[in-house]
C-alpha cells in the first residue's frame, strides 16, 4: 500500500473545482509513492454544491473509471491537509487503494450484507433521521470491534450523502443514483485494513463529577442526592437573584455525561486499535466515554436542569465549558498518540497512507485562533499526510454521537 492521492479546491462553479481536483489527483498518481489503481473514493463537498451533488458525482465517476466505489457527504465546511474551506463552495477527494475484499460501501439501497465481516466502519448520517443515534449504535454492533467513526452531515440545504458500491444494490431496494438523503451510509472495513482512530474533546470540566440520583427523561432532578439546580448554581458560582448574569453563565455551560453504555475500544482488533483514555472527570479533560450536551432549560419549581438528551439515573455528569486553549492542547495530544501508535505498530502499517478527520461545526472558523488553525495543528503534529474530512453536525466515534469533538482516523501502510 502507498500514499492515497487526495485533492481539494474551491470555486464558485463546481465543474471548475472538479477540474482542479482531477488535475491534482492525476499529477499525484503519476508520482512515485502514490497508489495508481484506487477503487474507493471519499468525496466531501460544502453545502454550496449540495443541489448539484448528482452532477458532481457523475462527472468525477466518468473521469475516474477505475474507481468503482464512492462514499462521502456534505458539510457547511470541509477539510483537507492544512486547510479548512468554511462557508465557501469547495470539494475534497481522496482515492484509496485497498484490497477489494476488505471493504464494502453500504447505504439504504445496499445494506451491509451478512457475507462481509466488518471490523469497523466509516459512517455518514443524516441527523434529521428519526432515532439516528440508535441506527449508529446498531451499525456499531454489526462490526466485530463495535467501533464506527464519521459524522452527521451539516448543511443549510440538503443533507446529501454519496454511496456507490461496485457490488451493486440488493434486489427490491430500488434504483440508486449514488446520492441520498436520510438514514446513513458509509464504508465498512475488514480486519485486513490497518486503522488507528482517536477522539479529541473540545470542552473542559469546570466542576467535579456528580452522580445523577434522579432524572425524568431529559430533566436532571438531583445530583448526588441534592437538587440539580442547587448544585448547578453552586458549581458555577451564580445566583438566580442576578438572573442576567446567571443566564449568561448557563448559556456558556454544557454538561458532560457518561453512563453504563461507555464507549468501547477496538482493543483486541487485528487492525490497529482505536483506544481511549479513561481519564476521570475533574482532571482537566474528558475521556472518550463522555458525551457533551447543551443545557436547554432550568426548572425552579422542581429544582431541575434540562439537557438536550435523555439522562438515566446512575449516569455521571459534570458541568463543562468550551475552551479553545484546552481544545488545542487535547488535539495536539490526540494527534501525537495516533502518530506514535502508527510508528510503533507492525512494519506493514508503520506509515500513514491517508487520514479522515471529522470536526464539529462548533469548532470551525476561528475557534482555534484563525482560519485553518485546527488543521494546521493536525499537520504540525501528524505530518504532511493525505487528509480529507468535513465539519459535522455531530461526530461519530465508538457507538456514540458526540459534540464539540474531533475524530481522527488514519490508514496505515508500509514504507
């Protein structure tokens, strides 16, 4: 396996951007060290191109006839090595050369069949789909490792997904153009594909971890046996006697939750494992088993705190806030761990052939200090490697949908 060709471009007219992308891909494929017979492509576009998604896919397919399988989605921003295209018309493509018996593209018209043993999977999903979190968890259960990675499409228009499989569709599931809305799609990988995948959190705990001792759906009623609202006011040093100040602080605060369904590792996988550090809350950063959700209301009558998810009694909770500096430090740590794991792995997987990075829309733009700052951190630590990705409305890792996180997955290769 050699490095994956990748390309990216921005232009008001999609066909001009596609021309630039194709020129870059062909130039790389002509160079030593890049794969020359790819069969799988990852395609990410910004939502400026969403209404022409079918035209873009058909144009690229015609220009790259060797590529039989396609996967990807749309974002309000997309990513490539060292650059972020935020709120502008752009596309990014990476061509993967993998053994064809070691991956399968799946979608609503081509579900993952029983004949393929998936180790893990890249998943693109539409967050408007009912029970999307359950669908993602179900997909994770269909993999040997229990691990999926990817993100929810983000778009101000259609949440399009790309999914074309060389094996075709299952009879009775209808015709497929390769462009979909709703549900989920992606690529399942077999055990023979070497992957390392990690998550970086974007929020920092600002209070001790608490146990949810009573809850009603999304309303947290008590923490450690005390009324939840009283704990929040004390932890954040605010008072309802100063309502405007309290409201400003609460709006800047989220909750980090973990519970019995903590994230699972890829430990024991024959592919390079995706691991997480089970760092206790209160040490300055969250572990991978923590999902961050918004506070959506306060209930003075019941002394409760409403959050944007169902909360179970027995879960752990800590109030947290977004912190750009902490996010930068954790991103650096995560990239370094991925790099070190690849370099210390089997000789056949000791270099990076390509990478996929999915970041939250809440981390995009200037959150890291300037345009493309997040991707500059990734490149500085990970190196000059082929990389594509997108800004998501929710990031997928393990079997969870996260928020304010970044999910990095790299493919290993020999020298």
